[in-house]
């Protein structure tokens, strides 16, 4: 059995006693399920790095898999910058179990390969790692994090010299180097002279940069007592985000004490994902007690944010990622225009699965909007392409991520949280809540309901099922979805779109991607893609309606959910 043969290699002296013992137990167990899942494949170093369940095995996050990935990354850096003796990287981590150990392992290996390492003294937000790479003029960086995944996971985000996650050709080059490495190649013994600990000074520089995302400080000063409740969900935003809010001028900030505790087991939530309403429960309870204006949270590595505001009944309403992104884009355009800050060369970016209402907002206001693939590396790519020519003013995706300035090249919840509080202050200054502002946007631009359906398929059999689902959709594309006629099919794997009259056109994207999209005659949009970081396939459903009054929101929502259910039935979900 191939899995058993691979597992027995992990009984060699190259691996520590704890690892050998765990592997031996799997081999001795009559039920081979755990052994197969741990060894049926090598945990893939993908275009964003690594992410997986922690434990012994080739399909697990452990110091050996991290070590081989880092050795390959170091080999590539040395090849990409030949003849340089001043190569450097930034290394950080979040609150997850084993995070510090993995980060120190990464630092040791880079330094053993002659690369200077700036290692953060303790946990820091992902966007600060991105900022530090640019600020220090480094060639690359690593943040040890599994973002919003459950507690069993850890991960490894790889960054290039522009502070963005790696893109072509570097992503493929790094993967090739990683795949060549064996455990015996890894230089685990670090060179301490090449490791420099950083912390407070970089925090200061980052916080100063975050203030560049501010649009209108006057409105903040008028509403400095805006009542804010914040939770870091046991993670890296716990110090940085309250400090950032104070630096912008907000003075009435409350934190959820139970979730200020650094804990990789995330004891107060089922999963530390701001997309899950359950994770916001403690924040909303404190918000109710304090009569707060809004409740905000960041995920463990503080790249994503969640926002909760009050509806007209005084109840808490969790904004989804599309609503959040749409509100950011609307406010940035409207208030920069009002303050005379738009020069005519600005652009926004959204991902192809994010709401099309943002395009309506941008088009009506004469601001360029660009579409890109899912993942902030693609938004960063648009910033890089236009540096010095066009001005980036914001970009985001439906999965609770936004970046309102260009000093960072990844999702940035500290800057985004400060900006959403500015938006709430502006709304309050105009006698409104964030909810009222959302209704105003729907009234002007039309109602849209977005639902993401995650179909989880773990293990090897799950991966095979997901692959087959995509094949079936390509071979038999839908012509009707929930009673709506499909009029356009887009396949980003072939970079070709097909209209209902049979005509075909190329899709202008930088590379191919395993994504399908279907557009209907009533502006319904469906996108489907396998997740690149988790064992699931994702369906993004967007349906439209006309909203004639703020009180029509619930009717539109109910009608849209009926439509979503019909679409799910059409897709066999």
C-alpha cells in the first residue's frame, strides 16, 4: 500500500521521536482511515503557500512540511536574485497553536540559507507583514496563519517583494523548487546573526500608514464618541486595531474581554470566521449592554472583518461581505468626490464573484472598476500594473476582505475597520445608521441578494467528487437556473465565453482558472469554483430585484431567498 510505504519513511531518524510515535500508531491501527488521510498525498505548496490540518504526515502541517516548503522558497529566492548578498525576508505568525514554533523554524531555515530575517517578536496581523516587506525593502515574506479556518488548521502564506502573495512566474518557480526538496535537504540549524527581531517601531510605521485610508477626519472629530464594540476573536488585531481607531480620533472603543485572550483553540467560537453569525454572538451581547452604534470583529490574522449594525427595530443586523464591499466603494467615491479628492485617474477593483452592484455604482460616478480573480493577490496585481499611472482607491471581495489604501497588498482589517467606523460616523452625522445607508444604496442602485453555498467534500474521495462536479458542469452547462434563462456562459479554464446564440468571445484575464460563471436574462449571476485552501466547492449566487422603499427590504430578501432555493434545486444542491 502506497500510504504505508510513505508513512514508514517517517520512522527514520530524520524525524523526531514524537512524530515517529504518531506515525507508528497510525500504522498499527487496524482502521487505516487516519493513515490514508495523513499520507495519501503531499500537502500541496500552492500559489498562496500551505494550509492544512496539523499533525504528522505528508498531508499535514508540521515542522517538516513547513521546513521543506521554506527550503524550496529559500532556494528560489537565491536563484531569483543571483549575486546579491543583502537578501532579506519578513516572517510573522498569528495566534494559532504551533504558530511561534513554525515561524521560528521558517526563520532558522531562511537564515541558514544566507537570507536575513526580520522576525516579528510576537503575533501580528497579516496586513502588517505585507506592509513590513515593502517598508524594509525585503525580497519576500512568510506569515504563519490559517486565516479563518477552524482550530485544527495552520498555514503558511508566501509573499513576494511587492508585499503581495506570489503570482506568476514566481508562484510556479517556487512550487518547482519546493517539489525538489527532500527532508535531508532542509537546513534546520539557523544562523542567529541573520535573524533580527522587530515589533513596536514597525507597528508605529504601519499605524501611520493606515491613516492614509481616511477620507474625512472632520466627520470623525464631530462623531468621536461613536460607540464602538470590537473583538479580535483571540487573534492578532487585539492591540493594533484599538490603537488604530484611537489614532483616527475615535474615543469610545470597547473590546470583548473574553475574546481579547490569545488562544489558538478559539474557545468562545465554533469557528473563528467572521462570515459565521455565531462568531459575532459575544460582541452583539456586549453591544446590546452598552447600546453600541456598531459591533466589529477581525479574524485571527486580522485580514478579514465583520460588521454588525442596528436595523430600524433596534436589532443587530450582520452585514455580508458583498454589502460591506459595496458600502466601502460607495462611500469612497461619494465623499472623495464631494471633497474634491477625485482627479479622474482613480480605479476600484472587485473579484468576479463579488456583487455586480459595485459596477453600477462605479459606472454611474465615472470611476473605473476592474474585475479580477478571487484572492487579494489579483487585486494587488492591478495596483502593481497601474503604479504611477492610475490611483488605486479601494478593492475588495465578497469574503469579508477589503483594502482601502495601497501601502499594503493584502486584505487589511485594521484600515478597513477604521474606515467603516468613519462611514458610521458620517451616517450618524447625517442622522442615519449604517443600515439606513445600505438601504439608500439599494434604493438608488437596485436590490441584490448574494448567497454563498459551500459544499464540503473532505479527503481524497471528496477531492475526486469536486473534480467530477466541475467536469459535469462543463459537459452539461445549465440553460435554466431557478426559472431564469441562462444567456451567457463563462469558462475561465478555457478563457472563453459563450452567448445563448452560440457566439463565442475570449475572456481577457492574466491566466486560466478553474471557475465557471452563468449569467441569466434577469441579471442573476452564478459562479462556481473549488476552494484553493479548503476541501470544498463554492457556489456564489446573486439575484436582483427592484426596491422602491426602505420598508421593501424584507420583501425583496424573502423573494430573493425563494429564488436562491430554486437555483440550488436546479444545480442539484
